[in-house]
């Protein structure tokens, strides 16, 4: 495995679970036997500052991103952690899911001279860190954060994951005759939820669908009143956009109130641990999938599957975003022969490569990350569920509209 920097910021150890999460990454792994770079071949060390959630509501997403990043860096550097003589090390600071904490962490890295930042899983975090990247002229490769506003925000910001519009275009592909139908967006009142509602309204509206929305406070604990509002609205299609630890309670409430059996329900398929939350209603729903490991058939996905099998697991939803982030950063450093930020940006604009999900392109004009998406359903298997892939949508089928400069 690739070499990592052991010099974590003290902030990464603050706050109980956050500290344990950070400590678990220290010193993990050495280069694979036969793949080591010799000391004389190392010209310099390039540091990558990762600001992501190791605690807070999206802790699991952050952990998956970090796992993917580690495996992706191993893949992209042949197990050495070195590309063309540039040793790549990275340091992680827990943003706790709070934008102000993330901004302080990013400033800390920038103040130490870091030229590359990465990692956001929370859209509100990425939208706050991106302007800092532009102000300080550093490269920022955001992670799973999906808000559309990250695309085209400035020349210094890229994303290694997908964006909301790609989810919504995949969801619209479920509609056979959209004109004249009614859709309802049910989402959290967060940057991600608001962006999703706006995208559904625009994209479904173009096809003649009337769209309404219910945005729920992120700290809501009682979802029965919201379920009743959905029943009262009686939509032809309910699009659910949800993230984090309250998903179980939310879907239980929808099932108990009869929402899942009352209309066509489409949602983004969350991490594997979430599959049981749908209960008996799982097979009544349709899912937009960012990634399930059974879908892609390519050598990069096989590398990820094999690596996770060696660790006693299987790849999960946000690991490809970390993997792609590592591939992008390695490519940028290799092409720039170091960390010349302007040269790294030029290298990434228009970059085409094969990643875990298949063929990716970074659109030069606005840095949209074009990639495949999947329609899936959950089917009962043993005591749980497994995804069954219905359709793979090519990157150009669900490409978001170009952001004007």
C-alpha cells in the first residue's frame, strides 16, 4: 500500500470518535513488495490536505471516501506512492460536517504551504472551501459532495464524484410518459437537498412534469407529519433525496404511513448498510445508483473489488469518489511534473480516464465530472437485499447542462 504522512494535525484528534477515526489511518500500510521506489528516485514530497468527515452525520461517507482514496493512490502509483519521482503523502483533518470547521482546516493546510486540497463529502463544506482555493490559488478536488453549484464555481475547483443533476437525469429516465404528471421532491433542507429540489424542478419541468417540494429540517426526528403531507399531495412520482443517519427513521415512517405503496417512489441508493432500512418496501421502489460494485466491468473496478475482498469486504457507494480523486491528483502531479497549480489545472481540464465506474471525462469548460450512472432495484437475498442492475446510462446521456463562465 501507499505511504501516508503520519503527521496529522492535532485538530484531527479532537472530539472522541473523530480522534479515533484519524488515529486509525496513521501509518497504514507500506509499499507493495517489488513496487518500492528507491530513495534516489524521489525528487520531492508533495503534500495533499484532505478535509473530510471523520465524525458527524456523514462520517461513514467520509470513511468510504478515504478508503477509496487510499486504494486509488495505490492503483495510480503502482503501489509506491510515487509518480515520476514525486512522493505523494496526505494528511487528514476532520471537518465534523461543519463548514466553519472545514474552512479553518483548509486555512490551516494553506498556511502550511499545501497546494492541493481534497475530500469534501458535505456540499455545504465544498461550497465554502472552493472560494478559498481560488483566493489562495490552490487546487481543490472535492469528493462526494453533490451540490450542482460546485461545478463551474471557479477555475481551481474540481470534483471527483457526481453531481445532483446526474442523479436527477437518471431518475427522469424512469418516467415513460412524463408530460402532465406530478412529482414531489422529499429532501432535507440542506445544500444537497435544496440543490436536488431545484434540479428536479428544472429537469422534470422541461419534460412537462409539475413539481412540488417538501424540505425537512436536518435535525427532524418525527417524520409522520411529513409522510401525511406526501399522502395528501398524492404525486405520480415521489423523488426522495436523503443522506445521513436519520434515513432509517424516515423510511420506516414512510413505510408505516403507506407512502411506499401509494405511488412510484424513486430515490438514490445509499450505502450498503442502508439497504435494510427499506424493509418490505424495498422491492416496491426504484433506485438511482451512483455506484454498486456489481455494475462496472473493467480492470479498475476489479482492482477495487479484489482489494476490498482482501480486506474482508466489498466496495461501497463513495469509494469510487475517493479512488477517482487519487487518480486525478496523481495525473495532475505527473503532467505538471510537480505542484505547479496552473499546470495541474490545465492537465485536469478535458482529462479522460478509466475509473472504477467506467469511462470518465472532466469537462474542460466547467469541470463537470462526466461518468456513468445506473438504474437498479433491490432484490431479496438471504436475510437482506442485493442490488440488481437494470440499466447503465452512458456519461453523455446524463451530462449536466454546461455552466456558463
